[in-house]
């Protein structure tokens, strides 16, 4: 904050400027620091100073401000041993570089490392202290925030990283984080100077979603840290999970400082849930608190899916309720090793020499002693000697399971060192010991590429992120109750999407120490032959399985639609396959077809028998009485009528379809024409007996043959026109039966069909009328009576045929037509010829000319 000297001093300086001839200059204006300067917790001088920010304390003590006195400095609490490990790693890397003859030769690196106490506000304050040199005063002529450090290393969490990057971004000071994973930090517009040596949560979220999908978990719960890390990571996970068909039953924010009522709501929500898998996008400190709550309510049996922040954290594994997480699976930073780091970390002399006050707090907390007995602590503590055996203490400071994260700190320091080496033009010795402009350092740092002493290649992509590779870790409980972190797979984002996730399912242990993959779905898998129907008001993963309708199938599980079968196919009973429909036609082999065939052959045989009888007795009066030539022609046409019905039986073909209707039409017209000729002959014969009548001269046998041929020729012409213009053809009828194909003969031209039937009906009606007229003629054997009766049967049969034919489905319509043909044919045969056969065979005494000529009144 700018402040000037008092107005009186400025006025005096101005007066002196005007009056004194020696041209003395006025005092130069200065900027003064507001408040007390921030002191680094660890410090070492050097030619170039690197900045570091770690959370040595995870919280602070709340002090209410009175607004009367200046607020006291932030009082940090809850010592965090992990931050000491990160700081030791940074010191180790700097010591290696200072002792190296290949990297920055002739230049000694120093460091200033600050504690952010878990406070974003303090994080910004210490970051500004690093980039402006933390001087109490500064001249206005100096370039503001010119930078006393070329880069800042550290900052474990995403939220403080965002706060710091927002402030130092305009000054192009690089911040290289080892553990801030929020995908939002890849935004180079908002955070232009942020880089990191840990993969972005964008890839982690995708990997988690792919892993959940891999195990078939489509109905999961989610708990996240209510900060940038948890909220942004869960947002990306939710987006990718939705694309993969995964639904979240709930997504709950959690902070370890939540009031008990809020924690209780979370517990009740999980108790009411039906999902058995919980995706926890949380940091390790939140996870510690959460598993304590789960253990308190004995919430076991859930399959946990975790992030790199806690899945391989040894402190979570030894927490009181760690059994809650047995069988957990998640992503961890790939295993790494830094040679010599463990030994250096156990030697706290560098820590003691660079920050005595912080070392004192560390030592007293580790050994539960005190260096200052005068300090009132309320506890009876032993005196610290400073020579206690650190190797005999088991706490998180000794835990080397976080070596991959230590390696990230190590790589961050070396990335900055290699950048400075290139900028300063170092060969055998560095020609310059002054770092260049911050913008130049940032650009070189973004493009740096090198290999560590362990052979690991380090580089940043266009977003300042490293290559995304994760180990997949499974919590497997051991017999002694401890937990072993077993690597069961790998996720490599640089590979094609279908090969990124590699898992060994055989070595996995699940919740409740089960070897079976847990099932977590809202609705079970829809079997073949069913489809999904979403439940109203619920997520898309909740659905009912509805059987496919008739004629539709689904041949995949969890199908959302049923596919309609091809018209010639039909669904089977399981509705999972389309089967070819049963083909139906009137066959010779079925009962009805056999009966009709036998009836047809029987009729033909009877007709042939009658013809044989007539031929044997052709010279008898009863055969000669009414034009025996027409009688034989009638018997021949009746034989054809019986036999033409056979063309209606069997699989329809082009020829059979045309033959059946034309043969039927022509033979029946021939038959009725013969009957009509015989009827006319009867009428003419009796009219000719009247005095002066010569009708028989005009209607003799020759004219009768012409009449028969003329009537038949007309039907032949009708049939020829029909089969030429639009003939009958085989047709697959798919309408009458949904599960059958009816093979039938389509009429082609309905006009042709009904013209044939109409012509037959017209001749039959004409014959019937003439027969009625002749039925009472005086004769001992009047054939007109039998013709009348036969025509009555014929007309009755065919009048009932029409509605029966139209209403009968499939092959039954063919059977109805055959029945009509046979019935009318048998009617003609029996009514006209059986009485004559009766006289010929059984009453031969009546078969005389005299008996034929006798008249009855």
C-alpha cells in the first residue's frame, strides 16, 4: 500500500527546492509494506533462490477481531508431517543440484519455503512475499514485483494453487505444483503460469468412469470434497459417466469441518440408497474424517472407488475405521523411486540448519518433549535433548509410501534447474548468475524436456500438464489386520481409448473380502427378448424390462428397442430371434387335402363308371332317348370338373394358378352347356309333337353341338382375355395370419374371375329356368325334372359359395371352392345320370321304347 511522508515534510522539501540555489533534490517517494513481513519457515541463501510453499500446518486457530487493535498474525495448528517430507524432498533435490558438476555448475541454489497453514488468503500473501522480495520498503522507481525467485515449487491442493496462480499469473512467475490436480488449472487463459508434475484430474475422472463402466456398475453414489479439487473432479466424472451410461444416485459434498447435522444427513442418505458402490473424490484429510463417521454407524459392505489423493495413503490405511475401505480400488500416481531420498529424509540436519523454529516444533511433536520448560503447556513433558533416535519413531514422517508424490516434488525442482541451466547458457561453468526475465523463464520451462537420474522423462504439454499415467491400486487386507496396496492394473491416457485401461481381475479383492465383483445397478440386465422402458421420474439407469411385442425381437441384452421382423419372419416364443413363418397351403398330405383329393377321384371314377354303363347300353332306349352324344359329352365334362379340383391342391405356381381357374371355368361351362342343350332338346322334342311343328328340324343334334360349342367358346374367350391381360399368380398372403404365410393364387384381375363365375351363373340360371318350363311335360321319363333338381342344387351351392369364399381365410377359401366344385359336380351326376343307371341296371324292364313313349296325364 502506498504511503507518503507527512504533508509538512513534503512542503518543507518543496520550499528548499525553490529557495536553495544548490539545486538539492527532494526526497524520493517509497512504497512501504502493509503489516509485518512474512518470514519463511525454511531458508537458505544462494546465487538463485527458489520459492517453496507447503502446508506445514493443516489448520489455524480462529481469533475474533475486536476491530480496535491490529489483527494478530495467523496462528497455525495441526502439524502436518507430509509437508515436512515434501520440503525435505525439495531440499534433497537442491542439494543434489548444488553438488552436481553437470547442472548449473558454479551456481548455488538457495530456497525460501513458506507455510500456508491451509489458508488460501495466507497462500496469496506468502506468494506475493516470494515474488516481491518481502522487503519492508521499495522505491517507486523500481519495477514492482520484479521477482526475487525464478519459480515457486509446491502447493499441495488445488484451491490455493488457483488463488496463487490468479495473483502471480500476470507477473509470469511459474508455479510448479506436485499435487494440485484440478482440471480447471489446465486453463492457460486464467492460469497462464501454472504447471504441474502430476496428471490433471481430467484424465483421472475419465479413468474412474471407464473403470466403473468396466465392472458393470451403472448405479453408483458419489462423495466429494467441497472444494475445487472435489467439485471440479466430480463434475468431469459425472459428465463422462453419463456418456458411458452410468447414473449417480447421489452426489454429496463433504468437509471435515461440517457440523454434525450435515454429517448425519450424509449418513442417512447413504443408508437409504440402493447403490453399493461409492466414488470418493476426496483428499486424504476429508477421507480420514469420513471413515470415522462410517465406522461410528457401522456402514460396511460398500465398494469404494478412490482417487490418487487417498487410495494409496498409508495414514488412511491405519486409521481406526480403515476396515470400512477394505477392497477399495482406485487410481494412484505411478510407482517411483528416488535414490538416496529416504536416507536424506531421515537426516533432519538440513531441516534444523534452515529453519530452527520449525525444526523445534517438528522435534517436539515427534518425540512428545519440549526444549523450553518455561513454556506453559499444561502437560508434563520431558526435556528434549536434540539427540533422540528418529529411526525408532513410527509416524507418517517415516512413511515412504508417498514416494511417487515425493518424486513429483523432485521433478519440479529439476525442471526449474534445467530451465535455468539453458537460459544461463551453462557449459562447464555458468557464465551468468542472474536469472532472466520471468516471462523468458516461463516459456523455457514450458518447453523443457529431460530425464531424471532414474530414467524418467519429464516434459509438459501445451496445458502445462505431464503425461497421464496411473497405477490401479486395490486395498487387500492381510491376516494381521493391516492393509496391502496391491497394483492390479494400469491406466495410460496416451494409448487408444479401448486400450487405456488394463486390469487383472483375478487378483482383485472386493468389499467384505469377496472375490466376486459387486453388483451395483438400479435395474437388472434386460434379457434377450425384452426392451428397456424408463421408470417415470427416475434416472435413465432405472428401467423396467418389457417383453417385445409379437413379431418383434431383441437379440442383445439391455436393448432399448425391439426390432420388427421381416414380413416373412415371426418372433419365436422367447422373442430373441426371428424365425421363418410357417408356410400354409392346401396340401395333398394333410387330412382336408386328402379327403378332397379322394372325393375328386371318387367323383371322376363314378363318372367314368356311368360312362362305361352308358357305353355298354348305348343302344337301349333310355340312353338314346335324349341325345346320347350330349350325354357322353356331359359325362366327359363332369369328369374334367372332378379332376380340375385337383389343380387347387398343392403349392401354388404360375401354371397351377392360371390352370385352376381357367380349367374350372371352361369345364363347368362345357358341362352346363351340355345340360342346357339337353334341356332345350327336351323342350323342342315335346313342342315338335304339336301338329304342324317342325322345331326338331331346326334343333337337331348338329344344332345342339353348335350351341354347346358356342357357349363354351365364349368362356374360352373370357379366360384368354383374363390370362393375357392380368393372369392369376402365386401370392404370399401375410395379412390373415400374423405367424403364417398363406400361399394362394391371387386373382390377378378380379373382373376376369367374376366374369368367369358370372358367365357360369348366367348359363346355370338359364338352364334352371328352361328346366322349370319343361318339368311338367307329359312323358313317362321326363329328364327335365332331374335337370331342374340338379340346377337347383348347382345354384344353391354356388350362391352359398360366394360369401363363404370371401369370408374364409387362407387355405380354407381354396377348400370352399373345391367343395363347391365337387358338390355341384356330384349334384349333376346324381340328379341326371343315377336315375337312368338305376333303370338300366335294376329295372331293365322299363328300358323299352314303349315305356319311354308312354305319356302320363
